[in-house]
C-alpha cells in the first residue's frame, strides 16, 4: 500500500474512533438534558462511526506497527445544542474536505479497498450531517427530535431513518445486515 493512503487510513481510523466515543458521551448528555431521541441518534451514529473505523482498520490489516495517528476531533461537553453543532461541524469537514481528498488519493494510487472504505464513510457522513441538523433545529426550539427507528448498515455504516431497505443502496448488503436503534417502549 502507498504510504499516503495508509497515512490517510490511519488518520480516518483515529477520527472515526474518537467520533464513536464522543457521540456516546454526547448521548449521555442528551439523556440528561431530556432529549432521549437525540441521545438515541447519537448512539446510532456512534455505531456507524465504529463501522467506519473498523473498515479502515481492516484495510490496514497488513500494516502492523506503532504509528502516531493524527485525527481531527472536537472536544468538550456542552448543552445538547452545542454538542449537535460540534457534530455537524465534524461531519461537514469529513464531507467537504477529508473524505473527498482521501478517496481521490486512494483512487490515484490504485488502492481500491481504501477508496471503497472512504466512499462508504463519505456517503454515511452526509446522512449524519442532515440528521444532526434536524435534531439541532428541534432542540433549539426546546423539543426532542421526532425520530423513527434509526437503521445502520453493519457493513458500510449507511444510515436511514425508518425501515431498513431490502438492499443497502451503498454496499448492497441485505436488510439482515442493518442494526436498528429504536425508541424505548
């Protein structure tokens, strides 16, 4: 594997790993702030970020060793609206800057598996930004988001509200590969 693509995979792995933990932390805050559906959304998307991290890590499986990993990350725990703003900012960076560049480099370097992993994440991050924006709009009105089941593809991280599709539109996995994050009864 070309070193630039490997470095980008390690950076993306670090960023996705931190997003996974950060979103779980922000979910706990949303619960405390009285927004259980926002908390569920954070937990669902945390799982999608874990899927992305695992995909990047898998592509790197033959590149063992100790590496310093630089992954951009937002820090701090604020009110739920502020945490959603941080999530939107992070997802937007991945959509507009990080993943398009990482994917282009992987494609130029002929690293098909890396390009696929970056493409999977890029697609899902677009969905995440939109869901977070809707959640922030509701929270800023003092309301919880009206949210059906959130479905996450365990293969690529594709995220959809409602019923899981028969076939994932991103990776073509079957409905049985979706994990549902549903409202508590």
